[in-house]
């Protein structure tokens, strides 16, 4: 197995390695009674998680857990070039949002803890685009598309439309 791969939880199929848009199981719609949902498998022995890194952008700090990063590295894209890609895209998010993706603090909520009489810890992601699961999901898809285009797997003029299903889950 490469460092990471996409696998259907229902049937075990994997999208082709050169599929520029591997967002669905290749067997989806086959008429069977199986939920064809892709999940990512990661060889954790092959990743070097930088937990002590002070990098505030989670897409840079935790890049070694991203499927797009593994495909980029296996395709010959240097680590520094991947980081530059993330920073360039993050700057575009900041142009719209006022700031880009940042790791949000996880801390004890003193007042709430005192009132309830137990320790309460809170991850306050208000006012932070990275607090939106949908934004993180779409940014990950955008990274994938940029990597696929850089490796010649996809034509930039053939990008699929992206959409959000507002039912609490991100969708394409």
C-alpha cells in the first residue's frame, strides 16, 4: 500500500490511481444493496506527524495525514512546493474571510467550569473558517484538484462543480 489510499467501506473497491476525481466508489450505482462510501486508509508507520510543530495552519502542520499530500509526494512534488500551494490557497481564503485556516485553541472554560463544578474544556472555533467542517472539506478537495492538475491527472478546464449539502455533512 502507498502511504494512503481511498477504499470503499462497502465493497472494498478503490478508485484508479490516475482518476483525477476519485470522489466516489467506482462501483457506486451498481444496483447492489451496499453503501458505497469511500474512506481513507493511512499507513501510520509511514507518516511523520509533527505534533510539536508551531505551524498555525492545520493543512501545513498535519499535511502528512492528507491523501493529497501523499499523492503529491509520490508524484514527485516536493514538500516545500506542497506547502507553498497550501499557503497560496490559504491566502485566497484569507482574502475572503479576513484570515485563513488556523488551529483553534482547546482550553479550560474557567467560568463554566466553576459554575458547573467540573472541568469543562472548550474548542472555540467561532470566527475561524477552520472551525467549519464544510470549509475544511472543500479546502481538502481543492488541494486534491490542484495536486491532480499539477501531476497532469486532470485538465484545469474540466474541474467539477463543487457544492455543499447543508444537512450537517459536506458533500460533492
